[in-house]
């Protein structure tokens, strides 16, 4: 059986990448489009919610394209809240509804966004007795960030304090676009697997 995926992307700098992935996927993956180009300024919260529920309904995995412009959500100063398709797409993907349980999620970063997401640091600890160069995830304001490194302690696969397995210890794994393209089925299956054991993670569903 195939997998239905929902791709969440910033129209301004992620559209080409989204199309590239649609081209790349074999027939086992069906892509449901989202429509950031749809004007939402006159839509009520309920209308937006219904619109996205309908689009996400038949999907089991959401792929978030973390291009540089997708990292920060748009904030509506007048309404004093996030007013952004990308935020709504992810939070509704993470909701656990009767007719659509929580989706698995993969976040993909690009060459251009890598430095906005990661920085190098050094890990020194007395559990592994090693000093090693590791990558830290910066605190970017995005719901993806709230769902990384969020495995519950007893399920954590890396035993070092403060060190996490990049593929197993986050509900939403961050995957470089080149790695994802080479092996997308694996990453989509990993996300489905985590969806089936989501109780092992501390999910954050809104900001
Ligand atoms: Zn260690």
C-alpha cells in the first residue's frame, strides 16, 4: 500500500524544491498539495482549519521543507498571533483527531538553511569519556524546533546526557535534502514508525 504525504513549504523559496520531490517520488508516494498561495487574509480561523483538515485528512506523513524563509512564521501584529499557512499545516498535522490521527513528520533542510539551524559545538562527558565535535540545533522559532530532541528519557537511544541520536531521538527528524533524496522511502517509513509510537515523545502541538 502506498503512503499519502502532505508537503508543507514556503511558496517564495520552497516551491521548486517541492516540485522536485514530487517528480522524484515513485508511485508508492502520493503527494497532497497545500496552497500557501491561497490568500488567507479574508478567511476565518475556522475556514482555514476546515480547509487544512480536508487536505491533511487522508495523509499519514507531513514533510516540512525548512527553506530559509520557512524557518520563521509570520506574526500578525494586529491579531497578535501567528498568521501563517506553515504554522497551521504543522499544528494540524500534529493534532490527534478521531478521523485523522497525528501524522509522522520529517523536516528537510537545505544547504542555504543549514547554518540557520545548526552550529558546531563540543561534547565532553563522563558517560562516554570522550570529547567530540557535535552539532547543536539552534533555537529557531518554529514548531519543528519544539519537536526535536523530545524523546522521553526512558526511550532515549543515545545514553550521553545532552546528546541525541539524530534519527531516533526526535519526533521530527531533521534531514539534509541530499540524504533525503537518496533514501526518501526510509525517512518516510521512519516517520510512520514514530507515529505508531508517538507516546514515547513529548509532542508540542502549538506555539
Ligand atoms: Zn558522552
